[in-house]
C-alpha cells in the first residue's frame, strides 16, 4: 500500500474513532491490503479510507509498515534474550551504549529498563558461533559493560507484532 519510516510522536490531541480503530486493526493483520480491499473490510469508502490512513501516518500513529519474515528461511536459527548492565548509569553512557548497540544488525529489539539490568536486548543470529561473535564485538569489547546474562530461546510459543485495539 505505502511505505513510511515516520518517527513522529503521535499527537496527544488525536482522537481515534471506531473507523480509525478498525483500519488500524486490519493494517496490523495485513498491511499489504490495497486501499479498495481495506475500505471494504472496514465498511468505508475508498477515499475516506485513504484519507484516514494518511492522517494516521502523518500523525505518527502508524510508524511504518514492514514484511515479517520467517527466520528459518533466512538461516536465523537462534534467538537470544540478553540482560546487560553498564558500570555507570550516567545518561551519556546509557545513550552512547544504546546508539552503538542498536546499530548492530543482529539486535532486533533494545529496551532500556529499570529495577534490574540497564538493557534488555533481543538478538537474532544464525547459531551459537554467530552469538559469540556478537558478544565479542558488542559486549565483551566494551569496558563500560559490567554484566551480561543471556538466555536462548528453545521454542517460540508466540510471536506477534499487533497491539490490542480497544
């Protein structure tokens, strides 16, 4: 349908009505729907639907639309969930580490957390050798990293990118 790398924060004044919510629900399920098909599914006219989707993108509610790939088809066989603590929690140190770690293509998610480690990371790699290479370049080679604790997924019970629409 369209592509967006919109990083705008959603406007707090934006009121989402029932039609907006139906549109968002359908796009979360399948963002490749044509405007015609989307309009049919949400019971709106195509021009209204197109206008609403554009407003949702411009307002930052829709950040981007992507394809979700099968990791096994790409040779990505290992998911690591990593707890990481730095030596200091100074804002500039946290910011610098985060900027460096999110640039690594193996890191698919990065969360700054409180009451425990400083970061929770999710990494997608081919195998344990690839994880060891990630650990050497991203964790053990950084003097600011104090503690790393890694967990390896043995099975995936659920993976979903959808948010509940109320």
